[in-house]
C-alpha cells in the first residue's frame, strides 16, 4: 500500500531564505507526483506536476524534483516571502490507479 | 475562466438531515472526486467518478452518496447515516492527458 510522508509537519523561516520541503513515498511505481499549496480555509492550488519519466519541474521560484528509485521528492522555494506562508501537500498517483495518495502536508511560515 | 465551483461555501445542518453539496466544473474533465479533510488526518477520498453515469467508492464512502448524470456535475449527499459529518469537503477533477488534479474552494459543513 502506497504511503506518503511529509517531514517536518511545520517549518518557520525568516523572509528571504531558500528552503526545501520533503516528500517521501513507499512504492516507486507511480504515474506522477503533484505538489499543492493550501491556504487556511481554502481549496488546494496545484503548484507543480512531475510525470514519472521526469526528474524535475520549475515554475518561477519553485522547483520540484523527483527521484523514484529512492521514493523522494523535494520542493525548493527560492527567496521565500511572507506570501509563501501556507500548507504544502504532495500527492502521488500510483501506476494504474485513479486514486491519489496524499501526504499530511508541511505548514510553512515565512516571517517578515 | 475554467475552474471548479463548489457551493455552498458554508453549510449548517441539524442532526438527522441529509444535505447535498454541489460541484460543477467547466474544465471538460472526465474524472471527478470528492475528498474530506479533517485536522491532522489529511485528505481522504469519499467517492470518485471516471465517466458519466459511473462512480466508485473511495476509502470512506459510508454515509455518503453521489450521482454523475452530467459530465460537468458531481454532487455529494451527506446522509444522516454519516456519524461525524462535520468537516471540510473538497471536490476535484483531473486532466485525462496529464493526470493533473484541480480542486474547488471547498465547502465547510457543520452539524449542530
């Protein structure tokens, strides 16, 4: 059974710092991996989608990497800003399945 | 603008009442999903539908029902059989080509 873990559960950093959020999964047979952002009381916003054949994706200050063999993905945020404060979730779509498996998220606070 | 619309945003229900949450998408996606989010538990899949007139139970379907009569619409009914219905409910749809998942803004249900 696929399990997704995000450590740490919470992270607080000063503004301007570069940071890395981690996501690990137990079964490397995945179709894709997706990173989301969730603000309090809101839905999830898709940040980056990495297909199983890809190693990384970039969007602005965000860069996500995928290492299937080790069951790990990282989300790199450059030059963090207070507006980046949110909960970040990763989810994997197991191969042959319509059902994504979500991690519980990392709550990020960027202090001015 | 394309997207997923959930309504109502907030809903209060007395015990013993059924309530229906609406989810409409104009992204032309075939697959749609309902998730439940509780603090500390992450997202849990209630039901999903890959095509009109067909749907499957997710991990926590008991006490819920759905219909998929139109491609654009996937309403969720929370029945009186659901023991602990107070939660944040999220609707999503996915792009068939990429597998990318998109979410609505959510509906918060409170049972009084």
